[in-house]
C-alpha cells in the first residue's frame, strides 16, 4: 500500500460518508410523529407524494425495461456496451425478454384492469403492482444513493482488518474473505458472489473455499433485509430481525463448511493456478491494529470520486429496477396464481409446512409456501407472505427469507455464470439444510420476542 499523510481531510473522507451510511440504515429518529430511519422516512414521504400514481410508476418501469432490453440486445449501442452494469443487466436471452415483456400487460391490467373480469389473477397482480413493486422501486432509488456510503468509502476495509484473524479457524475460508463477507453484509449477496467469482477465477480461492463463500459465508445484505421488513410492514421489529438473522447465519457459516455437500468439494484451483495473497501482519509496518484499519479505510476513501460514486449507485439501482421489478411482477403473479389454482406449491412446501406446524408456529402452511418462493427469489416470498397476519409468522417469514441466502434469480445465476463448481442439486440441498437449521434457531427467538 502506498504511503500517504493521514490528514484531517483524508480521514474526514472516510469517516463522514461511512457514518452517514450507517446512520441512514440503522439510526431511527422521530419526524412528524413517526419514528423511522432516514431511509424509512424518505420512503414514506415519496409513497405519500406518489400515492395516486403508483400503478403508472410500475408500468413506466416495465416499459423502460423492455425498451432498453430491446435496444441493448438488438442494436447494441456503444453507451450500453461500454458500461458493464448496463451490458450485464439489459442484454438478455429470449426467455428473460419474454418474462420482462410480460410484466407490461400484467402491470397495466393490475393498475387499470377490471377485477370483475379477470378475477383473483388480477387481485394477485395488484398485490404486487400496487403494493410491493412501488415500495421496492422507491426504496431502490433511496438505497442506491446510500449504499455507496457504506461500501465504497473505506468502512469495508476498516472492519475487514478486525475480522480477518477469525476467518480460517471459524469458517474455513482465507482471511482476505472478510472483504467479501462485509461486502455482502453492507451491500448484497450478489455483490459478494461477483467479488468471490473474480477472486476464484484469479486463483485466490480454491473450489471449496469459493463454494463455501457463495452458499454459506456471505451474509444477506442489510438493505435487502430492511426492504423485506418494510414490504411486510414489520420494520418496527428491525433490531430483533437483524439480531436473529445474523446470529443464525453465524451458526450456519460455522457448521456448513464442515458437513456434506460443501465438505466433499475438492480443494482445486481454477486452471490449476494458486495465487498467494501476501497480506500478513508484517505488512502493517509497525502500525497498531486500529491504525492499520484506519489506514486501509482512509486509503480506500481518498481514491473515491464522484464518477465512481454514481457508478456504484447504478450497480445497485439497475439490477433491481430493470431485473428484479419486472421479473417479480411476472413470476410473482404466475406463481401466486399457480398457488391459488393448483396444489403444486402446497405439495412442494408440505415438508416445510409440516415441520413448522410441528414446532407450534401459526400459519405454517403459508410459511412453508414462502420458503419455496424464497428459493426462487426473495421478493416472491415477500409477495406470498403478505397473507400472513401474526407477528411470529411475519417475523419468521422475513428471517427465513434472509437466512436461506440462496435464491435462483440472484445467487444461482451469478454462480452458474462463474467458474465456481456448485451444481443445482448441491445448491438445493444446501438451501434445504439452511432452512431446517434456521427453524430450530429462529422459532425460539420468535417466541421470545413476540
């Protein structure tokens, strides 16, 4: 690391944005008689401001998504092809394009259609289009501006210095993986998967280490948990949710690398090349632990530019607006209609529902279905979980959606487009193990808190 003076300006570049990011997500305050975080207050204000145009907002996002997807896939303009974020999220194959396009008629029917004609299918769509999707869109705009404050001004590097010494003994992963873990905690699991995939491809992680990190070691992003809790009208219990989710994920991160199927993955390096990372304690050059953590944090912050900030904002907003929102509308409506019209979801979810009911949790059938939806996408589980009434059930729905960690539309797609050797079967088994173990930890906590 290059030497530089720890001036007041350099330190303030690290401290002020990082502190603002933490406060925006975690520190509640009262405004107009309501207690909420800064992000929560902004979301409620914008929802009230746009309350008569929420359906139109969702339709507009769906239309823009399709127009941009057609432009990116067919025309390939230079401004899209030069930008990795736009290129990866807008260019799609026919299946994903049809899924995105289908969100337009569904959103239009939900916003302006006649429920007497289309019946419960439109009512299912309205639950998503007029309730969940607008909240997610508004949250995306707000969160996208706050997340770079957490991730890109040195807080990750600062915390990683303290976390590194415990990584190998506890979690069977290298010390450098602390950065991946904290990136997933303060950012998103998919962000951590991208980092891990790049490191694995370069030879910094072997196959087993990379598989452990993307399926067991990453944490569900704090802003994802906040969004899920908000969509289920349960943000007042956010401290209990955060405590329960991360306590459970800690136990899972310790246990899963020591059992099948992760334990059976060979310790081979991609391309047979191992890259040794030279970041031992002697690199501190006599600095104390705090001074070294501060040095790394400040060094990251002082290289941050306004252009980089907006690029990181796009990296959060574009996948959610043009990926998650239209797919949530299409697949959410279809899957909820299937759940209403057929017993398929109930049959798949029966083992979960039976176990949850056996453990004495109310609304076990709906909770079991939510765990199935969560394996596909977190926000589909939220849509299905809207039918839950009891605090215990909503708490468990939020926590299980988070502790399950693996979902096919985000983690799965990233992993299968990388060199990390995790199969669909292995991913399914790991998800099943995560849910079962999570239940035995979370249910006592639900009884304690509610």
